[in-house]
């Protein structure tokens, strides 16, 4: 019997409604946060567990099995010398990007004060910041972001390309394909088009639109490095 056939039957709201059908697949606790992590690209189980503080190993394994069954993720073995299994989103799974971004925008006002019990990872700021950068327009490209909590990079235009509507640019260092992750942990794999230096509070303000990048630069809260058209636009936009 295959691994997928051993899975328990999927629970359902049994409602003929698109919202109910969506929640059948992603309404369980932790599922959308696993999607958030996998939007950065393939991840090993141990990496997912490390960046989802609070989830038990049993729950994480169960959610990953459910997501594979529902066509949101796949699991594959890396070629040697890695030889580890990684999980990655399918195209249907990647289509949840705007859902995560809209949910993040709705939840942003709750970030007014960081609780003492709150875990934080730098790349958790990537999706709201990316949403703001793409809403402002400008050329596609890769932006590397450094916070005190760590570094991440976002691909402006990559999320639009999932629906085939994004602008493409052939001279970008890493403009990506239609399946390129919209963001990634750590420094950009190649020379980015622009680099941002700011703190988490400023990153949230920019993401919410309560602070423009140009005002942040003028006030000394944001540093923009780079000579590309995208970097110049970030300094002035």
C-alpha cells in the first residue's frame, strides 16, 4: 500500500462553496504557515521544523502528508551527495501566494507590539514587503534585505509571473522563471539589483504603507545600495 493511501481521510465542511473547499485544504492549523515557508523554495523537514517554532513533529508530518495528498506539495530526494528529501510547492500550492499576502496585510495591525513570547525570523517579513514593492511598480529585479534578525531576498515581479502577468527583464541578475520562488532566506544567490538595510519596525512600516521608502531614506531609517535602475527607483520612489 502506498504512503498516500495510508493517509487518513480528509475532513471536509461538506459545503458546496469555494471558500469551504479552500478551507478543506488549507484551513488546518499550521498549513498556511508551511506554505509560507515553502514559498521560499524546497525545504528539508528539519529546516521546516526549525522555522515553525511551536509545531510538534507529529503535526508537521501529518500536515505535510495532507498537503501532498491535496496536491499542494510534492516530496523528492535530492541527488547525492545531499541524498535528503525535500518538500516543495506544486503550482497549485504556489498560487496561495496572494492569499498569504492578503492575510498578512489584514493581520499587520496586530504587530503594533512584539510580545515577549513571539518568535521571529527575518524572512517572515519578506512577503509583506514584496507585496508593497510590487504595488508601487518599478522594474523587476532582486532586492536583498538585511535586518538585525537576518537577511532575505525578494524577487520583484516573480509573484506576478505565476499568473503570467508580470513584467520580465532579460538583464536582471536573477529575474527568474515562472516557477522562481518569490523570496528566499539569506543573501541573494547572485549579485542583487539593490540592497536594503533597515530594522524590523521600519520594514513593517514600509510594508504597511505608513512609511514610503523615500521618506525612510531621507530620515536615515532605510539605506538603499546599488546603481541599477531598480535601486535608484527605490531611493526615489
